[in-house]
C-alpha cells in the first residue's frame, strides 16, 4: 500500500492534548445519529476532538474507520483512502466495492460502489462509524454523490462523521427532520477558560494563572493560536504581554511569518521548505531528502517542539507525517519562490525515492514537476507491467495521467499498457487509437512489440465480439514467439482457447488451454488477469458449457470458481467468469437455491469485468430465474440493463439475446402486443445482419427465427411457427447454441403433434431425449411447458422397450417440474408506518408499472439507489420481486388498483 496515494493511516493524539469533556459528552449522546458534522476553520481542534471521540466510541462497542482527505485528492484517491480505512476494520467490507472501483475506468457513477459497501454493512452486527477528516478537500461531485447515497439509505448500524472547514454540499434535510444529525461548529470548538488553563499548565507549569486568561483573550479560544503563541512565549516568556491577537487563519499567517519563521535557523527553514514539496513523509524520506546529518535531528525537533507536524501513524520511527495545512501552505509558497534549479533538484530526489519503492504516481509526479520527462516515463516502464498483472489498474492509470500525452505517445511500451487499461475499462475507441499509434511506432523487426500488439488487438476483437478480426489475427497469434513472457504465453493460450470455443472446435479448445502455469519474472505463478492460469480453468468449463455437456461443465466450473476464490477472492476476474458460466449450469439443472447464492452477490462485478459471453450468460439466467419465480417485471428490468450495456458497448449479439428473452417474458405475462413489438425490434436487428457469414450475425438471425416461432406458436399459428423453425433444424446449425437447439427441436416436436403429424413428432423425440439425457439437460425441456412434458410421457408409453436410463431421466424431469419455491412469509404487522416516505413513493411507482429507470428519473435519484430501496421494500413486505410487492401492497391497502 502506498500511504501517499492512500493517506488513511490513523492520526494519533498529541501528548498533552486537553480532553474536551463537554463536547465529548454531547458526542456520546449523538453516537446513534446517522450523521455528525464537526465544522470550523483550520486549527480549531477538529481533528483532536474527533480522535478523542474515536477513543470514546470504541468503548461503546462501535467500530471506527478513519480516513483523511489530502489537498488535491481526486475521487480515486478518496476511494483508495476509504477502502484502506474500511480494511482496517474488516477487509470483507470493501472487498466487492474495491474490485468494482478498480475495474470501473472513468468511475461514471459511484452508485455500484456505494451499494456494494452497504450490502456488506447490512451483514455486520456491530455499529460502524466512518469518520472523514478534512472533508473540505473533496471537490468531485461524484464523491459527494457516493456519500449522499449512504446518507439516504444508511442502515441503522452505519454512522458518518464529517470533519470539515466548510459545510459539506450534502442534502441533510431528511435526516434533520428525523433528528438524525448533530452539528458542532466553530463556536462550540473554542476552548473555554478552564480548558485554556489546562493547556497552559500542560506546557508552562510555571506560568501564573493570569497568563491563561490573557491567552484566552488573545486567541479567543482558537487552538492553533494557542499553540502558536504558547510556542513563542516558551522561547520568549516576556512576549505574552506584547502579543497581538491570533484568532483566525489570517492572523496565524501574519504572526507565523513575523514571529516563528524568523526564529528558525535558515538551514532548518530550508529543510522544512524542501519537505513541503512532498505531500507526506516518513523518517526514511526525510533522511533521503535532507541527508543523515540533518534528517533525523530535524524530524525529532519538529515532533518535540510541536512545529505543526501531524503524525499519521502511531509508529514513531516508521510512521508517515504531514505538516499542518496552514504551515504547509506557507512553506510551499516559499518553495515556489526558490530558484528553478533548486526546485528541480528537490523534485528529482523525491522522484528517485518514490520510484525505487514502486510508489508510481508520486514518482512520476515529481519527475514531471522536476522537468525530467524521460525519468517519468522510465518509472512507468519499470512498474507498469507489474501493476497491470497484479490488477492494480487504477494506480497504473493515475500514474499515466501524470505524464504529458506527447511523451506517452513516444513510448510504445507505455502505449501498450495504456491500451490494456483502456481495454479493461471497456474504453474501446480509445483502445483503437492506442493500437493505431502503437503500430505506427513499431519497427519492422521488433518481434516482441509486434507480438504484444497482436495480443492486444485480438483481445479487443474478443471484447467487441468481432470474430472476423480475431480470425484475421489468428495466423499471427498462432506463430507468436512467447519466450518466457507470461503475458504472451498466458494471453495466447486463453485467446486461442476462446476462439476455438466460438468456432465450435471444443476438443481443440481443451488442448490449447492445457499447459504449465505461466510465470512472472520473479518466478511466481501468473494467476490473475485475462492471461492467468485461473482464467484458463474458467475457459475449460466454458468449453464444456458451449458443447452442452452439463455433466462435465459443472465440476470443471465449480473447481475453477473454488480455486479463483481461494487464490484471489470472490470478485476477481476468473471467479466472475467462472461464476457466470456456472450459473447457466445451475439454471439448466434446476438448482435455484444454488443459483441465488452464486449469482446475486457478484452480478455487478460480472457486468464490469467478465467476458461478453459471461455477461450475456449471467443476465439471461438471472432474467429466466426471475420469470420462473413469478416476477416477470424483475426479469424485464434485468433485460433492460443488458440492452443498455449491449448498446453502450456496441455488442449486437448481447442485444439479440436480451430481445429474445424479453419476447419470452412478455409471452409469459400474456402481453402478446408487447411481444410482437419486441419481436419487430429483433427482426430489424436480424435484417441488418442477414447474409453476413460471421458467427455473430448468423447467431442473431437464428435468435430472430426462434423468437418468431415462439410468438407464432403462442398465437396458435403452428404451421407458421414450423416454417420459422425450419432453417434452424440442421444437424449442427451454427445459428443456435447446442442447448438452444434442443429447445428448438423440442418446440418443433410439440408443433408437429399439434398439427397432427404425430409420427414425425415421436421420431424427433426419440432422437432428442437420449441426447438430452447424455447432456444433462433439465430446464431446456421443462421450459417448453406442460404440453411438451405430456408429449414426452406419451412417447415413452408408446415405446415398446424403453431404455431404463431414459425412463429414469423422464421421471427425474417430472420430479423437477413439480418443484416449487417456498412462499415468503407474510408480515403480520401494519406496514404503512414501517415503510419510509421514499419507499412508499417507490411502491406507488411500482403499482404504475414504472421501470427502475423511470422511477429514478421521476424521483431524481440513481437506478442503483432505486434498486437498494426496492430490496428494502421487498424485505419489509416479505416478497422477492416487484410483481409480488405490488400484489401484497394492494392486499394491505398501501396502494390502490390501477
């Protein structure tokens, strides 16, 4: 962890700090409130009071996560600090949120991160206090939006304490109406006379009582003024009677320049000025910047004389420190007036110190500030690969952002890693630009650069569902010289395996995915990233799934998921892909409880980091699960999310799957008109792809034909449905996944029986059932409905000597068809007072069949916030989805009939 990039090490109380007894009593009474504000100008004792309260509230059984916002911090730095603070309490709190943040690129919305943290907090029994010091340094609206979500929907065990020089731009009116906010301001924070007396006794035991009253008058109880004047009178006791008032930051600046800086030796002042160029420092940095002769002595003196040094850690020699903001501002203004050559030397020393310790952003920042752009690029060259392979994309991207774009484009290696980061963040147009710039720079005989370019281009084609481009790059990928490069070895293996799966060559896919685990330069196994061995395992399972071999897919994917979770945690890229593919197996085998447990906790992460195939799979499975559980509106909401994602990324195949599932859900609801409308959209998409031999286009045309048949069959146009199915019924038609082909053949058999062609129906079932039994299919047949299962039973009765395994299989299908999920318990208490005002608003919107997106627009909140409120509504009503919620609310008289 980089304490400068994530400045969340806990401050400690200075020795001799005066206990703010009256304020602590007020804060003790406020420990159950949702939000506490401690507001006042710099130097009024806000942080010290917060530290004293932290010690107190720990005694009440609360857990406390402390973070400090540094000047110049952006939202990413804030989130780094937040996650590190939460990790000190329990790494599980922010595990999912950290993963989402690291793969969210531009952080378009803080909602998924906020909701992920809230989900974790809901599982914790003890109250948690999040205390944010120096909140006024937050300038990004997205950071305020994240905290606003927490304040709007905070569970009872979450408390937010904001320490700030200014009033935070947050909406607290709802909380104030509920008496859930406490605020202390400058007037509250001033030292009373008895506290000034205690302060004087702690620092000047020999001074008379009247000095305390005089200090109180001079400083008006302002703690920074007390410290400053006290420092001065320790040096010159007679100064107290002549001291001018020091009651605000402006007085502080004038007094400090006049009375304190003038008392320092010039070498000491220069040394502290040099230190001010860094945002923070520890003993090693001080020694490296100032030398062994001055460094240790200076830091010890600053600590001993309270020279506005703020320790960020309880460890004396190894901890990190920073100057008081007012003090640093003064010193940094002085540093900026130094000769340019001296400033450059300081930045160069800092760059070397941070760079050798892999603190990349600080190293690049100081190299650029010192005018050494080549050194800045060298630091990126040195550490970018390791950061990328470790999945630390945010640290890499933020370090790259410190470098001027012109310099970046001169280094092909840096363009490469920038391109990989852009790909991981789904910034496809920007990745294309980086690829073009990288290719323009490549020398004809630079085989290593050509290999990396090929790998990145192939990966981009994968993400964009561009099979022709991937196939065009195939010869170069197959002959790629890997050497000992783990990126090339693992990347080539996984990409070739993925392409073989899409081309239907499953045996070749398994062969390609075999081999030893690729190793990094230090000899450690490469497990994470798209190139790692764990992704190879997930792709093995995907190959079995794509081949419609559920019996082999399930153990392979379970093993891949377990190993990924054990090695890297539940939200890593291999785990998300394995879980998404496994969800299709669990749905197919009718394991709904296992499916809920697998998919729900990580669905957001799957959307952000998984392969397009995994994203489509998880979204479709989730939609079907909602529909079968009696919540078709929830199913439609999930499909709308998939459609938005498909359109945003330009993946037509995902859009095709979303539309056919929408057709099925609307038919399930009996909304034939809506199904026809959706079908027309899918047919229009298919017409754009008609005649295109690419696998993606063929698949979209096939989805359109299948949806057409389903709509016609629902309207009892059986012959029209058979005609629509005719192109899909070849022996190994590429327009259908194998398990979808089983559904198409089953529908075809049912339609033949309905039009009186029983012999053809029975002949087709005789082929279909043994194959489905070998593949382990369940839902593919059950989803065809009761009429189809009755036809299967009849076919079995008419078979003279049926295969015992086939008889057992059909019996199991019948047993699975009879499974029903238990009804959720109904609450016995009146709910009108239990539901919050916002929850009642959302419930009324549900009754008017408004989508989550429309509810969010109407209420002026985010869709993620709506989803969070819906979860709370469902819990209070004892239901699992919007359809049940509306019915239950009408039963209870909470909403009227529409």
